[in-house]
C-alpha cells in the first residue's frame, strides 16, 4: 500500500487529468517538473516558481511539495533563480481522444461532402441504400434515381423540401407494372368479394436496395394474417377446409361426362379399341400448370363423335299449314312458271276438253277449294324472324304468304333483312353463307304453288338445301369441327336472349331452345359446348376450354407435382394412377343435369371435391413448405408494360 | 449507507423501466411488418434518440458539477442502451450485413463501436479488481513521478553501497541491467495478461548478482529488490490503467464517426425513402 502521506496537499502536486497537456519530462519517464505545462501547451517548468513581490521585495513561491522556498531566493528582477531546460509538453490522453473524435466526425463529413460533389456516380454511392434487384437495376441504368424517386433540384433547398415531402413511389412503379385491378386496393380488388379496405402502396410490402438477388416479392404469412380475419399459422395447422366443390367454382365449358364415359362408353365393345388409354390421352400435360387442358376435338372426340356435327340440321323455314290461300296464283305462276301439275293440266286443256278448261280456269283464279299441302307448324326460326306464332294459321297465313311472295321475287334477301333486323347488326352474310338465292326462290315458288319442294338431288355433302316443306342447313360432312354457319346460328340464338321487343321475346326463346338444343340443335354444338349466362344478362356459348377463373389468388402447378411421388409411393406422373391421388370420379354426381340450365354455378362436378387433407399429406410441418405463398399470390394478373423494355435500351 | 442503497434502487428501477420499454418497443417493431407497417422510420428514430442518449455520457462526465445522476449509473445506462442498440439495429435493417457501400460502412461502424464498447466495458469490470488485488493505489497521472522517485531511491542506494563497500559490482550491475528496468514501465503485455514476468526478471537479476556481493552490499540489494517489486506493481497499474484509458481512443472516435454517418443517413432516408 502506498504511503497516503505522499499525497498530502503539501507533499504532491494536484493532478488534473482534464488538462490538455502534461509535462514532457514525465512523458519520457523523467521526473516531471512541479509546475507543469501551461494551458496552451508551453513548458511551465523552466523555473521552479513564479516569485511574488511583497512590498519592495520578491519572495520565492516554490510550493511545499517541490521543496518549499529555495535557499537562493528570487533574483533582484523578480525572476526565479532555479532554472532548468524546457521540455516539450505532450497532450494528455483525454485531449488526444477529443482530437481524434472531432477528427473522425469531420473526416466522415468531409468524405460525404466529397462524394456528393465529385460526380453523380459518387453521389449515388453515398445516397443509395444498396444495389437494386436485377430487373430494376437494368431499366433504371439510364435515368438513375429519378426512375423511381421524385427528383429534387440537387440544391440544399430542394433537399430540405424533399425531406418534408412524402415521396409516393407507387405511381412510378405503375408505369411499368400492370395489374388486373386497382393496384392500390387489396388483392387489386379483383374479386367481387375482396374487401376494398384502405389504399396500399407498393413499398408497404416490396423493399428495394437490398441487393441484386434479394427476393423483393417475399411476404411473410403474418402479412396475410394482417388483413385476413381467419388466421392461418400453416397450411396443415389451421388452414380452412377447401370449398365443397373445390377446385371447381362452376361447371366445365366442355360437356364431357367422365362418369358415363368411364363406366359405359369406353367399355362398349364397338368403340372399346378407340377408347383413351388414360387421362393424358385426352389431357395435354406438356403445358399444364393450373389447368390441364383437354386436347382438341380432332385429337380426341372425333374418333366416336365425328359424324355428330353433320347429323343435326337447322330448319330455317318450314311451310306451315295455311288457313286460306291469299296468294295471287296468276302472279305466282307468272313469276315461277307452272308446276308439273299445272303444266299437265294446261296441256290437257289445250287438247280441247271442256271440263279440263274449266278446271284450269278455276285453278288459275283460285276459286277451287284450298287444301294446304302442309299441316306442319312454322319453324321456330321463321316464327322469330317474322314475329308470328308458329302454330296459329289464322295469324300467320297472311304474313307468311306475303313473305313467300317476297322470297319469290327477291330470293334470300328478305330473310337476310329480317336476320339483320333481329340481330341489330349485319350478320346475315355469315348466317346465310352459301345460301343460293335461287334455291330460296324455287322453294318459295313451290310452296306458293302449294306443293312440296322436290330437291334435284340429296344433300349428300351438306350445306343449304330444300326438302319438301323445309329449307334447311346441314353442316358439311367434311370433318370440319368448326362449321362457320352453325357457329353463327348458335351465336345468333344466344344473342336473342337480349331481345327487347316484348312481342318477340317468347318467339326468341322458342327459337333459342331449338337452335341451342343439346339433342337437336344445329351441328350438335351445344351437345358439348355449354351455354352459360355471360354475367351481363345474356348467354355465351363456351366454345373454348375455359381455364378456371375460380380462386384467382390460388396457384397450383400440375407440372411440378407430376415430378413427385405421392405418400403411397405412386408416381404422380403415372396417368393411370397418379392423377387419382387427387382426382377421384364422383359417380353419384348429376353431371349432365348441370347443363340443363344456363347458370354455370349451379352444377355438380364429375369429380369429388379435393380435400385439404389430400394436400396436407405432403404440405405439412417438417415436410414440404406450407406457407401462404406456396399456393397463394397477392396480385391479380400482374404484368409489365412493354415501355419498360423500350426505356432500358 | 441506507440512503445510498435507496438511490441505487431508484436508479436501477428507472434503468429497468427504460430497458423494459425498449424491449417492448423492439418486440413491437418486429411485429410491425406482419401488420404491413414499416418499422424502419420508427426504429430508426428511436435508435437516433438512444444514440444521442448514450453519447451524453461524455457530456455527463464533463459536467461533473451538475447533479444529474451518478456517473456509474450513466455508465450502466450507456452499456445497457448500447447493447440494445445492436438489437434494434438488426430489427431496423433486418439483416446483419446490409447492401450498399454507405450502409455497409455504417454497419461496420456500428459493429466496431459496439465491439469496442463491449471490450471496454469488460476491461472496466475486470481491471479494477486486478488492480485492487495489487495492494497498491496510484493515480495514472502520477506514475511518471512515482517511477522517477523509485529510480532516484535505487540510484541513491547504489551510490551509497559503492561508497561504503568500495566495490563497483552493484553499480555496474545497475548500469548494465537494472537501469533498463527502472527507466520506464516494463513488461506491459505480461502484466495485461496477469503473468509474473516482471517478478521473475527481478529474482533472476538478484540471484545473478547476489553471490558476488558482500554482506553489506546484499543488504543494499535487498532494498533494491524491494523497490523493484514495488515498481512491478506500478507497472501493473500502468499496463491496466493504460488499457482502460486507451480503449476510449478507439471507441470514442468511432462513435463520433458513427454519429456523423447517422446524421447523413437520416437526411438521405428522409429525402429518398419517405
């Protein structure tokens, strides 16, 4: 223990660590002088004291801890008599620390200032929070920061204003990124059921400047739980059960009854050899992602159903039963010429027999009793076109006969006129494509003469033809699945759903039922193509395979799953067994009945609903990932504006 | 004693409340992204406040005359908040090594300041105990004077011995060996690590010369040995107190640089990231 007496006020000097300088001798491990350096860093120890003048004499003021007053005493001029050479005082640690701290602060400020002023690239280096992700780095290379950030003039004022101004980057994001709905609303407000909620901005979820390979679309499950009231902690943990019809929200666009085909048709001895081997015979796996499209008609259905299209005719006109004959027979004969019966009668009359002449006169003047050649109703199509009840001769006789007169004179033009009138636009050229006006005139002449039309030959190859009391269209048997005339008539019939004329509404409905009949409609189009509500009060015929629009925020990659093996060890790519891991036929479902109406959502699927447990066999804790983003996406139809690529050049 | 105890409780309760508040805030900030909220600005400004608060320790030390709490409590708060800043930093950046040159420089500075702070805090906790066990108390600034006095005493003993014995054995040994030892503090590194290299050196020197000395000279040598061992304790003080002071030459300038980086960071994010 050090002797405490050594530190009495008269034994040692008072050390002040907060002084900026210390004795240079002490710093070199010599004996430090008692007075030490001055506050300005000069040596204060060249003399041992600063003598004080008391009265007319100078007195020594050497402190006690340095030995007290010296024996020599001050000189006569008041200077100390004890001299020693000066030292070079050193800074104290505290002082050095202060200098280093201020220096470090100043150095950083200076470096920042230099970076800001040297060049734009060095300025970016000091302001950028980090590299952009690969794609963004490319297209911002030309314009730099202002590609996304609102420019400020670069002067101090601009910076200050920018610091207090909210810089909403979303509009700049939207110059390149496009979405299927409002980009600022939850899930782009794509689904009607999506709550609108508050407005969002891109930067709430997407953060940039975190490196080229940063996953900018990364989103934690908790972010989903922020809005969704049903909290999900993991798919296998508490994800809600799928819907009762999952993954289908409506019936298929193509009517294909898997149950009846599997259980009945494919086992039929007549077509057994043509039956598909497995699912992938009919379903295209090459580009299967969420939907697995069926192959087209000519690759699949045509084997058994190739003749179906040309077996269903459209009856455009049918001669109905007339209550009386109001036609001017002489005019008809003048225009059309005599019929075979009339010709024979004329020849007999010219032979000079009185009775024959009387009979011919009676026939020419229409005085003989009228016996209509037809006892049929008018066709549904003509009933709609002419706006007349097809089963009431009293009302349709006159207009129909007048119409026949026009057909005789103008051929198919009156029909085209009525079609365009009903459609509200020019469509007759497509609906009546291939219809020879002369055929119409001849059919009309025959009917006006109260005889059946006799075609010169059978309609072997299809097309427009007259046959007795009907003018019909038969899709050609050329194997063309997409017959344009049948297609247009189906569209015309579907469009009649929007008929506004109250008189015509009922006729339109009848016509629609006939043309779009699944069992009798032209070309058998609707046997396979569903006729559905279009959501706007009209009907649409689902000509194409419709990829499911249900669950727009759910994705499933069939291709990816086909590379896997199910829990039972069955390779999912095996079409005969693998598909059944998830898809099992529901033979109790009333699939065909689902197409009786036009509501696509009133349906029963051919397949049993997929249950959550099916997916959870693999997507489970400790197995395959099961976070929200595994199956769900946030944005609706995200896309890019091509200007992005243009600007990057 | 009881009053001092009460003060301690009061200060540590206050510190505990602060620490609990920061922990609660950190947990809240961690949760914010899960609610589609960005924690960066909130955590950033809290960090800014905390950094200013910990930097105030230096001001507190300079204002020792103002009654704003004991320096020991300030130091404890400085250490606590400093450690928490690292946690907040991770929440703020959501990474341990950010992208971008400036951000990396900032991160590097954060880590260096924290590491130097932790090292310094460890030194402040360990070194005083070792010094207390040295059975000597000496102010760092007085070490040169004390060494000079020890040296004077040794030289006086050597001169006296030479005069009395008429032999220069001890004198030559002093000039050739011992003067090196007494000239300045020695065995800095061994003292830092608690090694006895100084004492071994002294014993070796004594044993080397002892056999050539007369009985009177041996008595003088014993006095010199005593002073050498005393100086060894001063050397220990010098080594440990030096480290306790010099680590601040790293920590404080780095902290100052960090503050400068932080100010620019705040400007940049307010201009570009709002």
